[in-house]
C-alpha cells in the first residue's frame, strides 16, 4: 500500500511517498496522485520511504511520468534506494522515462 503526503511551495509540489509501489496502488495513483499533480508546473517526488516496486508499480510510474510530461509538467524523483535503482537500471527505466527525471546522488 502506498501513502503520500503533499507539500505545496511557491515553486513546486513536493510529494513524499511511503510504502510499496505495486498493483494495489493503481487506484490511488490514478484517482488521487495524478489529479493532485496535474495542475502544477514542477513536481518533486521523494522515494526515500518506498522500499519495493514491482512490475505493476513500474508501469504506474511510467504512466505517471508520461501523463505529467505530456502536460509540460516537470517531474523529478529523488532518494531512490539502491535496490530499486538497480532494478530500474536493469529494466532501462531511466531511458524510458528520461534520465532527467531521476535525481541521483553523486
């Protein structure tokens, strides 16, 4: 189950996610998360408390990013844990959603 907290600033909408991004999240992503983001110019998503993403969750993430990019909304995802990032790399998620979306620590 995925929970999220929205923090609105003058410059962006900051969304802190907590839980697992999986098939159970489809409703919350499409009915709550995307509508909360759709009228923003800049969205930053914090994945520091997301510890599991399955194939359905990756599909949801791709759909979310595509929906926002199609509306010219800048989205970035930060604080992705190493295990999830490794799977993202194996499945070429950065190439699919755009490497500019993932904020990686240097």
